[in-house]
C-alpha cells in the first residue's frame, strides 16, 4: 500500500475513535466554552388551587452545538416517578431556556430535585446542574388504612395484640402513638404508647407505624377502642383514626360484689337512714365492683319488701343506674355507684326492707345486702 494511503487511513481511524469515545456525563473537550451561567428556580413551592406551576430556567455561555435542553424532576429520595420536561429557548441566540411542570394536591410534601440536561451535536444527555426545592401541598398527614383485630381472645400462647397504621404525606410528621381504653367503663389498657416506624419506600410518602402490646387475662371483657394520635411540625396532637374491638379474657367469670348502701334525703349528705317521711324525695345508692370489669354488669336493683310479711312478698323492684343522669339521682357515669331517686306516696307508712342485688351478663348474682327502715308521716 502506498505511504500516502496508509497515512490517510491512520488519520481517519484516530478521528473515528475520538468521536465515538465520549461517554454520558463526560465533558466534551471541544465544548470548553459550555459553562452554566445561571439557574432560576424556587426554593419553596406551595400548592394553590389557582396555580401550582414550577417554572425554571437555565442559561449558559454561547455554544453552537446545543440541540436539546430538558429537565428531569423527582423526589429527593427518588421514590416519586421521574417527570421530564423539555426546555424552550427564550431567544434566537439559544443562551437561555425555560420549562415548567405542574404540581397537584396529591404530590407529597417534601424535598424535590431538578436535574438539567442537554444534547449537543457531539454528545447526548450531558448533565449541566441540579437544584433542590421544598414542595408543600398544604395538606396534613393523610390516613390510608390500619390493621387491628375486630375481636381479641386472650391466650397465654399468643397474648399479643398487633396493630399498624399506614399514613401518607408524612414529611412533617413527628410522633404517632395510641391509647386503648374500654368503651364500657373507665378502664385504660395503654396510654401514650409510641408506635414504631417502618418506611414503605420514602421518608415522607407512605409510612407504616406499628406495635404489639401484651394483653392480660385480668383485663375486663367487653368493648374497647384504639385511638391513633399524631403530632406534626404544623399541628399539636390530633386524632387521625379510631378502631373498635371486643376483648375476651381467660373465660373465668367472677360474680359482682356490692357494698356501702346509702339511703338519704335528696337535700342532705349521703347517709344510711332508718326512717323516712312519706312524700319526701330520697336517693338510694349502692357501690358495685366486678373483677371482670364494670362492663360485665348487666343490672343493679333493689327489691322493696314489707319486712313483717311472713311470705316475704316483693312490693316493687327498683332499677338503679350508673349513667350520670341527675333525673335518676346519679352523679357520675361509670364510677361504679348505682343510684335511683324516688319517694314514697302518702299512706305508705310502715316497716319496709330493701334487698340490694347485682347480676352480671351471664346472670351470676352478687351478694345481697338488706336494709330495714320505717316510712313515717
């Protein structure tokens, strides 16, 4: 081969290698004047139902090789699917480009990043710069779903109550905790129990909080509620969800116990009277306790007798209440003190007896407390 042809072949080979060897993200040595001069983009974007558009621009030194400019938008941790947007030249000199992207109320609050790219005549997808900003969709933490039993039956083999709650838009979330209490009585199983956090892929998009609580067979059977609370950097404590369930203990039933009977005029302090004038308003009360919980109480009452009657015939049965209703003569609901307000009509004088009794939900009776008294004119 002639020497001239050999030299030409070598020059062509060198030229081919230099054009094909530029990799993504590597600065083209032929673009030494390709310098980013300015970026315009917000540091914070707040959602508005009028307009929530991100507008950004980039400018750089004069270069003839630019064929395309665009940006890619994603959450800072890469969890949100990347959005792309072409950037349009603002003038004929192709020195400045601008682009836009709309945000919605459903885009999660948090940090986002804009990455700017360019294609040139000698290189594709060259990264120019990046910019971070904070987006606030103005919504509070959003409840997604929860898991908890509808019925919990205690077992020594598995005494754990498992619960979890899934939340979204959690960028500003600080704490999540629960309270478990009876719906039937003032009994609290757990209060201010902090839940553990497990990320579902993003620190501020979906996040699950969970815990397992050890239950006890001594907890009263009945209806309970789990309240889920949160605290964010924007708000104080708030309830974000509730869940109701039924608790069944070890199945051992204990009958109720009654004590401290009281029988007194409405306008005097609580005492146990042994005389009462007819046509005068009185209040009866009795304290009730149950190891299975007050929610296990089915009924509390007193039977009225003429205690000199050899047949022990019930004159009337008076139902007592623990509902806080002043018309019933009860001061506080759920405190275990059952009361009833009433009076004896004229011409009902004589020797009388009250028999106090309580029964639980399976009909087991309490002890009986009797009290003799006299109704006078």
